[in-house]
């Protein structure tokens, strides 16, 4: 079965991953997020609902 011979495909896979890791990934990670996350304050306790029939 020629599909199990890793000689051409392994080198192509390695070349692809090295290209992604060294060239493409740093360019993608250099983008900044548009909305910076804000610090969440402690949640306030909600006021109980007043039912008109009680």
C-alpha cells in the first residue's frame, strides 16, 4: 500500500508546520484585539421582587 510510505508526506507535513509556526503564526498573533477586556466589579445583590398580591 503506497499510502503508508511516509517518505514524501512526512517532509511535506514538517515543512507545512514549520512554515505555519515560524511565519504565519507570529503575524496572526501580532494583531491586537479590538475590545480590551474590562475588569469586572463584584456583582451587586439584586433586590427582591415585590409581588403586588402578597
